C-alpha cells in the first residue's frame, strides 16, 4: 500500500521526525523502509525487543517506497549530502551490489560489528558483501518454493513427494499428466517476465554476469537450457502466461492453476484463497537436467538492512545484532502475522517455525523453507543486473514467438553492453 513518503512511523513511540538524516539523538535511530504490513511491522517489533534491555531506545521509521528510496539515495550520494541519510535503510538484495559499487560512501563496513554473518545463508550474505567486507544484514528470505494443490495432484495420482527433488524434465512429464487428467496447469506467470528464468539460473549457481560484472548472456549454456525448459513449459500448456501481476495471483487464487513457483513470500497470496485451505503443499524446485552444479534450490526477492555512513554506528549495529541478527523472539513474533521467514538460520530451530500450518495440510512449511534457504547457490548481480534482466525478458518474448535463441541472447548481450557504455 503506497502512503506519503514523509509519513513517519514510530514503532512504540509517538515522536515525529523530518525523514531526513540520522536522528541526532543518542538513543534514537531513523529508518527508511516500506510496506506497513511487512518491513515496517518487523521494525516496530524489533524496537520492542531491543527496548527490553534499552528502555530509552526509540525508532523513527520513515515509510519510503523502494523506488522513492532508491531515488533519494542516488540523489544524496551524487550531491554528497550524506548527512541527510538515515541511520538504517532497507535495500533490495538485487540492487545491493549496484548501489554499493556506485555509491560506496553511503555504506558503513559492519564486518567487525559483532554480527555473526556465518549465521546467514552464504548466498544471501553475498548480496551485501564486497571484497570480503559485509555491508548489510539480511532480513527476509526470498527463498524459492514450489507450492501445489495437493487435492489436484491426488486427482491425477500424485503426492507432493512426487514433485520433491526432481528435475525439470520429470516435472514436465508429471505436469503434462496432471493437465491431461484434471485440466489444470501447475504453473503461471507474467508474459515477458524473467523471474522463472532467473530462479532456474541461480539454482545452478549461474548468472547473467561474471564476478567482475561483465555480462555473460550470449553463449551462456545454463541460460540457454533454462530458456528451453521455460519455452517447453509454455508450449505444452503446463505454464500459463498472463499479462499482469494481479492476473498471475488470480490464476491460483481462483483455482484455474494448481500451483506456483516463487519466493516464499507468495504464501501470503496463496492463503487468501480460504476455500482451498488444507489443500496445498510446499516443496523445493525442480533442477536443470545435465547442468553441472544444478540444485533444487533458488531465490526470488529478499532484502537487507544497511547501516549508512551517517549512522550512530555503535547503536545501529548493536540494535541489528540483537534483533534481526540475534533474536528468536523477534522472528517468532513476525512470522505468523507477516509471513516474514528469517534468513537468520537459528530462527529455523524455533518451535514457531516447526509448528504445522493448517492451510498447508499441517505441513511445517516455514521450517522447511529455512532449510531450503541454506542450500541456495550464490548469484552474481553487479551494477547492471536490472538491465540484464530486462534484456533477457525481451529475449524470452522473442523466443516464445519463434525467434532463434542464440541470436536473441546475442542481441540481449549487446543491449547490456551498450548500456554499460
């Protein structure tokens, strides 16, 4: 829900704020983030946890939609107005390297802050790591899941276990069988979106860029395999392409499609279909056939907390270390209401994470997802990651329309190289 950018939300306090710069108060931190029901709610609960031992502590939370936050950060960095930065801000993982490389003076190195980064999945911590130094605290998991209607699978003679630890060719065969027997496809997504391709690519530890940030779109064997898999899914009818995000959500909420593959945050949308309660199950992803390093694990989405160069660093890092990097209580609180699955691995041992979820047939899906997250391969993003995604999205549209794969990817590579200058 979009709200005015200057709205200041204080988690447990009523103090206002001007939305610009660190608080200047030795017991107060200013935070820029978005989404009242998810990120802001999590910060408000983190404030309560930290106040148990620090009763004078306060947060001034400035609701700032991601696009606005990125614009503000870019403007302040380019004008060198670092004193207008908050103490802490939230950054999308896929944008982290671009900002860190382009605007290093925005960030504080928090490697030696007392936060144990080994307690986060390496693939997630890598988003906010540069030259061996840590610049972000991972928050919500974008760990990918396969979620399917167990009643529809049963009608076709399958269980969720039949879709666990399988390859994409096995998925294709089984999904075609489900479609033939029930009339329901298992997957859907936005036409022209590269999300599914990116998840396939990362599941094999591959990327659109090398470690130096150079594009590797042309002659990328793993990318070509992923696109071939995707094209086959679409052409066989087991993956339905739609025109918008709302249409995508509607496909499985209204029951016309019997599953989805996406980041775990998608379970919030799935559970809006109350009439389907008890008839869903969650498992890992199919893996690419014949690809070295291929796994059944990937990610889509996720974000990390940044301590800025304008921060009260000692207070900000202590707060993050004792909440998002150290409090089972915090994650136990925000999981049921917001579905905020932790990247902090010890949270997965909590009784709350192990509790069965009735909507998913009594499966303890959140404990499973934390275990999945620890297996996700790293992904090189780099400065031009979004340009790379956009060019591949355009290539996919051409390929589905009958264009040559190699030629389309060569054109996509040229587009990115032109953008890089």
